[in-house]
C-alpha cells in the first residue's frame, strides 16, 4: 500500500513527501502575501496592486514570489501586458477572498468592543436601494449613534454573509441559509415608467404590444430574477432594449433623462413628478424585501441597532 502525505499549504497531496510537510508546517504563510496576491489578481499588474493596497511595487512582487514558493505553485503568467492568473490562482481566489472578508470582519468586531454602540457595521444593498432609499435611514442612524461607523456597500452582487463580506444585507429574496436571521419588511412594487418629455415626443403606449415601437431601457446580462420576471412579461427581453445597462442606477438615470421606457420602483418614481407610470394595470411586479444578517451578530450592539434601524426605516 502506498503512503501519502498531506502538505498543508503545499500543492495538494504528495507521495512519500515528509520533506514537503516539514517545509510547509515549519513556516506559516503571512496574510500579507495573500493580500498582495488578491490585489494583483484584481488589478492585473504589480503597479496597480501596489496602488490599491498602498505599498511599494517591489514589495508586491516579493510577496507574490514568496507565496508561489511557499505553495509550490505558479500563480501568474508574467508578460509585458501584465499578470495573467493561472488555473491555480483562480482556484485559490475564493479562499483568499474569504480570508480577506474574515480579517475585515475581525477588525470590525474588535473595534466595537466596550460599552455603547460603536465600531463599524458593513451594510450591503443593491444600487437603487443603496443610492435612492437607504441614505436618509443611514443618516438618522449615524445621528443617533455618532460613534458608529457605517460602510454602505452598493452592489447588485449578492454578498455572502456567511463569509462575512458584509454584516447586514438588504435583499430582494428570502435567505435560504440556516445560519442567517432575516426580517421581511414588505414588498417593493415595480412598474414601467417614462419621463414626460419622452411621452410627449413619442406618445404613451396603450397596450404591451405598442412597446415594440418605443425605446426600451433594460438589462444587458440576464440574472435569475430577470429570467423569472420574463416569464410574467415575455416582451421584457434583451433583444427588445434600445438602451442596455446592468446598473439599476444607470437605468434610472436614463429614465430621468427622457431616453425611453424602463422599470422603476413605483414609490421611488412618485418622488419625481416628471416620471409617469406606463401600463400600470398590465405591468406590475413585486419584490419582497428582507433585512438579513448572520445569527452570530445578533448580540452585537452595532449590528443589532443597525438591523433594527433598517427594518424600521424601510417599513
């Protein structure tokens, strides 16, 4: 029977490799090496990575070389146009990003120790929610707790709360993980809207079939939600859009500029007298809104207070 040795931090499982084990176990890999690795992975060059993390370019290069030596892997292909990640680097990416998120969460937890509500809370929300809806709620929260630092992460990517990419998330879908706690705060109604100037120029459609004669604003890359919505409204497909943007904020800006007809939150559109709802009876979609966080954070004053403020503000 063959003997196999698992070398922690080395290139997988090796046969008869006690020397490899001794090398890897006797020398821990510094987090700084992984941080530089991630920066190069994100920026594609040593110079860009150095700027992003605020260290000297030669230092980033030494870190990447040291990590490759410690792991026994080639992580990047070097060329005149930059650093191209190898298959090994791409395989390590999720683990390194999880380390980065955990280190940041550890720092937030450490900063919040002591009496009172203080430290940093990281809140994730979609673009439109983060730009158009949450700012007044966040402003009130900070006024009530001036020692609280709030990081508002505005992204349409669903951040992983289990990996601590954020402390709290405002989501349009119910969480499925058992380790997350969530509170439903209501449903957001979506409808088609256009600027008055656009409708004055092009006319107001009286039926869904008339939308084919209009400039429609929509997405570029399809998502699971868009596929689901498309079942209820088959005309809303990529090929029908004259203007495409995956950014919800960009789509809203195009609506306000009078570029065409697009989807907008009904209550949000009501704030702007120039935005008119189109085909309200024929086109109406609803999204449940949830406030979610990891159950381990329920005893954290900074997270509990922020969670409650979001629930109250959105309700």
